[in-house]
C-alpha cells in the first residue's frame, strides 16, 4: 500500500465558519504577523474572536495564531516574537508561562499508517510557569507540567514532568529545575 493524497478527506474537521476564519486571517495579517507592537490591541482582538485571556499577557510582534477561539492564556504569560500557535485543537497556556522567540505549538499531524493521510489533532497544555525555549516545538497531545522547561531548539513529543528541564530531539530530561526566590 502507498500513500494516496487523493483520498485525503478532513470534512469531519470543523474549526469554525469560513467567514469567521477569513475575518481572522485578515485581522491576523494586519495586527499579528507584522511588526505591530501593541499587545493590548492584540489581546482585545483575540478576545473578540473568542480567546480566553487573563490580565498582563504580553504578545510580541510577528506571532501566528491559527484559531483564537481555541486558545486560553493565563495571567502574566509572554508570547515571544515569531511564535506560531498552530492550534488546530485547544491550546491552554497557564499563568506566568513564557513562549520564547520562534517556538512552535503544533496541535495537528497526519496518520502515516493510513493511505489517506488522515488528519489527527490533539490539544496542548502548558501548566503554570512552563517555559518553551526559542525555536522549540511542542507536539500534539503534549502536556508541559508546572514550571517545566523545554530548552532551545528541542522537540517535546511526550509530556514534560513538573520542575524538570528537557533538551534535545526528542527532548529528554537533563536535570531538575530549582527556582530561587
């Protein structure tokens, strides 16, 4: 058997009406994927499109968010420049989280076992205090537990334990995270 992309069908996947997605695409192109600097306006727009965002969130320029209505961000969290939240499924970001420059939250993939290359989506959860390092990727279905760190350029394919530091591709635990006061 071989992959046959003519059989691909994700009609089951309903991320929102075409009008809603088109409106978001236009707003995102102007205010998010550019050098536009004002976090407050971005947060307002995300809320208009259904995101749940708490106070004191910072969203830097050139951020891509697929579907704001599938996004929740806790207070005091930071979204760095060129972060891509490809939230084909729900993404929940806790309080005091940091997504560093160029990090990637990836909620979708394809079933390599099926010739039709079916779409698979799974949610991502970043618990309070999680830190996703620059140019790192969090894969579908991963839960980054409280205060875990995914270091620069790493790929999380499985859950990350609380207060642990992970590095590599795929990410492996390298030490405990100790936070000094």
